[in-house]
C-alpha cells in the first residue's frame, strides 16, 4: 500500500465541502519576509530546512498550500495566492512524504525535471492514483481534511499571482513570542500598502487595481492606512503645507510605517500642517503610484 493511501478521498456527486476543487494555492509569510519578496518581485525558492527527508538534498523549493485556516495561519499575516492551473502546467508531481503534525500533512513535489529514477521521491499520477489530490474530468480536487504542502522546484514571480491578502496569525511556527501574533490583519494590510508606496514598488499593482480604479480590497487598505496615520486631527501641528515638500515627507513616513517603525512614522507626519494637507498628499501619492489621475480617497 502506498504511503499516500491514508489521504485517499472520494469525489462526491454532487460536490460537497469534503471534496473541494483545487483551484488556488497560497504562500503565507511574516511581514518582514513579505518586504523582501515584494522588493524581489518574486518568491525565491530556498533550501529545505525542516525535518523533511529532502533536507539534505540541496533541493530548492517554494512552499505552497491550498489550506486556509480560519483560526489564523501559523506562518504569518501576508498571503500571496496563485492559480493552481498555472502552477501545475507542464510540471510533474512526485510524492515526498507524510508529516505527522497535529493535523497530518501530505507533501508533493512539483518539478520540471524527470525524477523517476530518484529513490527519494515517488512519481504520483493524479489521474490513476487515489491519493490526496486527484485530476478527473479536467478538474483538480484535493483532500482538505489534512494539510496540503506543495514543494515547487522553482522561483515564483509575483507577476502571475492572482491575489494579495492578509490573514490572522496564531501559534507562530517560528517563535512563541512572535510579536506579529498580536498584529491585526488590517494593520498588516496598511503596513504593506505603506511599504509599497514609500519604496515605489510596483510588482503587485495589478493585484490592487480594478480596471481604471483601485479594487475594493485596496480601497479598504487605503482606509486602514489613513486611519493609522491621518485620523487624529490634533496630531498635525507642523509647518508643512506645500504639495511637493509635504508629499516628500509623507513618502518618508510611509517608508517608516511600512518597515514597522510606527512611532517614527507618526512623529514624521506631525510636521504636516493639517489633516487636510495630509489627505491631499496621500491622495497625490496614490494617484501617481497607480497611474490614476482622478482617484479619490473613499469616504
């Protein structure tokens, strides 16, 4: 009996919550790691460092999963989402191992290489085999009762990402004292938007725009950012009121806030004359960044 047999499931008709289609996969990280990813414009494959049987293989992979945990992710707050069909296209699947966590996980390697003669992995046919993922009638399905872990032997450019979102973070996999466990997802969203604006990073603009405007999610991120830095009218008592100088200072404040230096960012915006001047400067920065000359901050 194959090791993957324990993860076998039935494709029910009509489809139920127990047999969801495999349509997208995610990569979730802490804010600090997300900043490096955004600067690089891609997820960079890295060596396997955990207790995997491949941890001495020098194989470099990008980790993906189809799971979404309602109680919060153990990996961080920033979630990059990709279309499974694009990820699997032209690649072969190999069974790696089962991991007996609190909720058992199954691991599959996705690669462009022919590894049929590599005794560390086993070729996995999603059409013939009854394992944790299946391909039937031109559709992919997966066993969502366990943790799915896909090891992609490739970098993954953000240009093909389909979504950027933010989730709760609990029971951190890296540290029990992780400060991000106390960071609400909307603060993570505001911080990420500030990082993009303050550092002139455009690799995920396509995930935040909706045609000739920002999409609804991005509009909410703007509101969170405005609330974090501009909501308190009595905060502003500085001398800056000219558009150019105010925008330059606000870009610096955004860069600080985006890197997690919230107190320094607040002190910087205090040099702006008023809340209205702040709002005008933020509007101008967002218009210029996304190329939306008529965009307005939502009420």
